[in-house]
C-alpha cells in the first residue's frame, strides 16, 4: 500500500485508468486552459490533518472531472473548495484525523454550517467566490451521497437537498459603448484588418517567389519566407544559416525597420519578422474579433471558438453555428451579405462593412496555411502564432475578454470612455436590438434567457434613457388627458363670444359661435366644438363616446344652459359609485367625476338652485344613449 508522499497520477482524459488506484497520494487532473494549453491541477490529501476527508472529496472531484471534461479554471475552483473546507476542518474540529463523510463524529454537518458562516468574511462584500466554493463542495458531497456503495452521514442530506446557505453575490456590470466610441472602434478595426490582410498577402507572394535557402542563399528574405511557409527549415537552422548583422543586405534592414522591429536584436528580429509576414498573432486577431462580435452580436467566447466546420456559405448569406459552453447551448444563425458583383454590389463602400461572411473568409484565408502546417483540423478562425524556445508556437486565441485588446487600442490610438472591454461591444448590439424591437424582451433575448437579459443587459445607460423617455411620454400623455378637459363658460363669458379675440383664443369661428348659441352642437352634458373631430374616434366619424366622456374631452364647452344636465350626470355618477367597486369606479369614471364637480363648482349657489328648480319643474332627465343605460344598469 502506498505511503504518504508517494504519488499516483490520474489523467482525466484516460477514464480507463481506475480511480480506485488513487486512494492515497496526490489526486491529479489534466485539463485544458482557455488558450488550448494543457494544465495539471492537483490536490494532495496528505497536506491536511483530515486526510481521509480530503481523499474522499478529491476522489469525487477526479471522477466528476473525468466524465464532465472540466476546464482548468473549473477544476481549480473544485480544488480551492476542497482545500478551503479541509483547512477549516483542521482549524476547528478537535480530532481532524477521524473526520470522514461516513462518520457522525466529528459532526461535519455542524462544521459545514460554521464554514458557510465564516466563508464570506474572507472576501469582499458582494463577492461571488463564497457561493461558488460552497456550491462546488455541495456537488461533491451530493455525488458521494448518490453512490450506493459510499456511506455518508444522513445529516448531510438536508444541506445537499436544501438551500445552499449563501447568497450568490453580485458583479459590477459593464455598460455598453456609446455610439461614437463604437463607431471609432469599428473603423479602426476595419482599417487594421485590411492592413493585416495586405501584409500577409505580400508575405505569401514573397514566399512564392523564394526558394530553398540551403541552396539559394540565406541573405535573401524571400528564401527565408519560403522556408518558413513550407516548414522546410526550423528557426534554429535559419538563425544558424543567416549571416551576421553587419553582412545583412540593405533590403533586409529596411524591411525590419519598416515592420517596427529593432535590428539590434539581430537574428531574433529576423525570426519575428518572418512569422509576422506569414501568420496572425494575438495582436493581429484583435480587429477581426471586434468586427465579428459587432457583425454577429454574439459573445467573444462564441466567436473565438468558431472553426470552419461551424460555417456554411450561401449565395448571399452565411450560416454560423455558435457554441456557448457556459450555457451548454448551440445555436444556428444566418447573416445576409451584399453581393460581391452584379446588381446591388458596392465597389467602394463609404464606411466599414460589418459583413460576417467577409470577415470569416478573411480569417480562413489567413489561417488555412498555418493550420495545415500544424496539422490542425478543422481550421479555427482564431489561430495565433508566436515564437517559443522550441520554435513556432501555434494555439487558439484565448477566449477571455481582455486578451491584448488594451494594447491594440493603445497602439492604434483608439480611446473610449470607460473600461476597454470587448464585452461592452456585445452589450451595444443588445441595445440596438432593444431599440429595433421596441423593447420586446422575447425578441431581444434570442440567444439567452429573459432573466439573463434582465440581469446583465437591461441596466445599461442607453436602455435606462429609453425607458425614462417611455415613462415620460406616458406620463405626458395622461397628464395631457387629465388637464385637457372641457372649457367652462360663465354667462359673462358666453355673452362675450363673438367675432373677436375671445372666440379666436378659444379656436372658434363665427359659425361655431352661432351654432353653440343656438344649441346645434349641444351633446347633453356639454356642447362640442366639432362632434366629427373627436380624439376618441376617427376623423369624420361621429364621436363614439358622447356624452359619457364629454367632460374628459378638450372639444367640450360647458355653457350655462348645460348646468341641469351636469347636475343630473353628477347624481348618476354618485349612484354608480355605490354599485361598482372603488377600483373599478375610479378607473372608469374617476376623472369624469372630478371634472363634473369642478364644472359645477364654477357656478354660484343661486345658479345651481335655479338649475335644480328647472329639473323639478320640467321633469328633466339625463340625456344618455340607450347603450349607456345598459352599462350603468349592469
């Protein structure tokens, strides 16, 4: 049996190797970094006093990682959770060596509860790390509970099946780019992308004109490019064959200086120049990533993960399959492209073209030779090169948001307000969608859930301004309706109507004044400026809501002769108030009740008493259409 200090390696990529071999010693998982490189993540239970507990948790992690193919970052989170909890057990449990998930003593459920209490104190307020660590530990314990041959104290079931016990925390969301900043960024990216393409084409043309430097000479730059392009010579061979810097031809000095390389670094500068002339670097990929994120509206993670197998070209479109590992989703989206020739073609576009198909073709053109030389298939769209001690280093671009963008923006003289983060470009696209779809979240959140949109995108400055405008417009609309009520005319005001400034101020013509005085425009509770121009109906249609809504209409004129009907209508509203619920009555008739009360209040007590006598003497009734009686009686 292995003793402490002996190591048993477990490779997550080789599930045929039994995990049971790793009962003692270091637990090890081989995973992939974001840039494609291999990383080894280890946990040594022997580091802790609670070695048995650490081994139990580490075994669950190794088995889980071998099946789930976790990234190196995810594996490090599990490792951190195991180390943090085991360190807590060592510091707080009296006999840590006897600690085990299968034993009731010491009480690990109590230890977990205490760990969850003190865990947030070691991180900044609102940090998401405590929640991540607690959830990773709960996954491992839950996995062990689910195994029929592994005993776990039953008191742990409550925590695994119940609430986590910690808040998820919060993150500082990024705001979108302003339209001016986005325009500058895309213009600089387009200019740089065209320059990179021109540089690579010139480099491959020079390589095609070269020959084997071992027979044709090492001082000719075209021969050196031919050797790198065809993989005929290693960089060590090129450095060995290249003459000393003092014997370089003037052409080679000029080309290196034009590329911004320091010739004083000698043969290393030549090697860097050769790679730069033929292949893309992380720096060169920045403009293409900016353009493709802006053209597709997808996340940087989805864009940099694309390969040629994810792309299907059509006559006037390109179909792209996007994979979002975080959401475990794969979606297909089509992007139209203008024709290159014929009708509708633009030979000299006035501004950068956000054409997804063109950007993808440019990337495939640049990366096919490199992928073929490195034996990579299918061809990744974002493939980068660099010089390493062993020679040419080829890997996929780091999917993380900040890889080289700040340096690229500084080199190109692009400055933006706020944090220079490409994820803000994705949010700018979301804002444009929100404007185009008039705020319909179901259409905006077409590549994620509605809750994700509300949590990560709806907080942006632009959307807040738009929402504020919508609210202000709605308030203005209702305030206008509330304030634009009828015009109440006193007897003196009615007498002053006629050709002159008073009628003109009210928007009345001499013909309108005459119709008002003769009762031709009497609608019952009020008179109307024009019954065929109602704000509640179509122009030319007789007002569909008269007389029940006259007291909420800007066309209404309340004359002294309308006072009896106003009193009857007010009494009718009071009876209606007793029949309807307060909420229902206020919604339907609240504004009318306020307006009719204000119109009655503008008359004197003597006028109101005279109007009531007229109602009794003439047996007047409220003039309402038959349909209105049906509503009132219901």
